[in-house]
C-alpha cells in the first residue's frame, strides 16, 4: 500500500536530514578555515521526528485489518525485518570496513567487539565517545524503530481497540518511567527516550485516517504550513537533547505536517511533476542510511583534496546530488530487488504470469 502524499513526505524528511548533515560538515570545514557557519542546520534535523511520525502512521494504516491474529503479528515482523535488515547490514559492513581502513571517517573507531555485534543486532550500546550510536550512525533511530516494531507486533495479537490501547499504554509508561528516572540499564533508558512519542503521535493520525477523517485542501495546506513554520522558527526550549520538552518540540510540528499531508487530498501520482519526489520517497531508506557516510567522505575530499578550491556553499548542492544518486542506485540494484526476493514477490509474479497465460480469452473455452 502506497499513499503518494506519504511518499513525498518521506522524500522531504530524508532530504532535510541530508541538508542537516551538510550543515554539520560545512560547519567543521568552516571552523578549520577560521570562518563562520554557512547556516544553522538545527531545524533541518526535524526530518528525524518526521520519519518517526510517518512510521507510526504507516504501521496503523497498513495493519488496520490485521489485529487479532497471531499470524498477522508474525507476518508483520517478518516483513519489517526483510525491509530493514539487509540494507542496514550492508551499510554497517561498509562502515566497519571504511572505519578500519580510514579511522578518521569516524569519531569512535570500533575498539570493542561487543560494540560491533550490537551494531548489527540493533541493540543500544555505548561507544567510545560515550554516546549510543552504532557503526552506521543513522542506525540509532532503527534501534528505536525495532522497539516500536516489537511492541506493535504484540498489539496485533489483540483486537484493534485493545491492541492500540496497549500500544499507547506500554510506550507511554516506558517514556514516563524514563522521564521519572525509574529505568535501570542503558537499553531501557535509550528505548524510553521521549522521542518515541513521535511514533504514538503518528499512530494517532493513522487511527484518524482509518476512521475516515479527511481535511479539505485549504485546511491541509494551512496545518502543514504551520507545522513547517514551527520547525524553522528560531526557538527551542532549554534542556538536554533527549529531554521531554525538546522531544515534544520536535514531535509536535512533525505531527502537524503529517496531519496536513496524510489527511488532505492525495496528489495525482501520475503527474510528471511528482515523479522525482516519489522516486526519492521510494529510496528514502537508502538515502537515510548512506548520506552521513558519503558526506563525511566528501568533507574529507574537500579538506585534503582538489575540491578545496571550490566555494564552500557548493558543498550543499554537491552533497545532496551525490547522496541522492547513490541512494537511488542502492534502492534500484539492492534494496528493492532483495526485498522483493525475500518476500517471494518474484515467485508470485511468475505465478500471476502463468495464470494469465492459462486464462481463456473472451469468446474461447478453457482447455485442460
């Protein structure tokens, strides 16, 4: 099931994160040269809460009729793992090889074997710098996604009303315990990060969508514009990055944007003007995983290579173009075919072709 508006929003979220990391890299290059940052990258990081909200929305909408079935829960986890794991393991392996070959690519070389294992298994683990980031750094959000998948799969074992209530209650209690300082251990405290509320906000929008709530075009545009406007305002509550206030400040405008785009009129996906956005939306997972590593390589080339003669502002369009092209290639030649193969879509497609050949043409009788 694909909603074209959501695909465009995926593309938007992924490109925002690319620009965010372009800002980080150009900031480093500018600092080395004794200059000032080109722009404040902070608001562009709102692509992350956008992705969390989209994830919660999609899970509810695509599984609305599957509640109350153990087979649905198993199938949900199977499809999620097939969708997430192969590409993530590939990128993690490339990251490991790259960091071992060129340690300057990472702030924290993998000195602990358990850290490497945890990176592959989506398990929160403190690296040498003291923060919780896997080898493929963007994968920290996937550690949270996996929690959401497990809890959501468990909710599918019950009828929809009960299952969704348990979903909201379990994650809500987890966050409340984290905020109250009641959780022991690294993993539980990481999973209790208030950023997971973005999943629940997105799930709430998904419930509204399933129940038939829709917005007029004007209302949808207004709500979406307010959401984006709040994202890019120069304000933020004080506190740690993972504080409840800051996480809500990121999740609230992301939810407004999702409401406007998901509940508003759907775009015409056949119109040429949307094709590039839809294609990037399809490849948004690949783009999210590869962009930080590629931008770091580009930054090193800028710092010590021939690209240093270019104006620093050109790093941004060059970085966006490079990451998008590589992500599209990754999606076309690895992510999409591997996902289809593991899901058995190739066999089902072949069977449909066979069935079509066996189907009698109008006016003819079938023969055995």
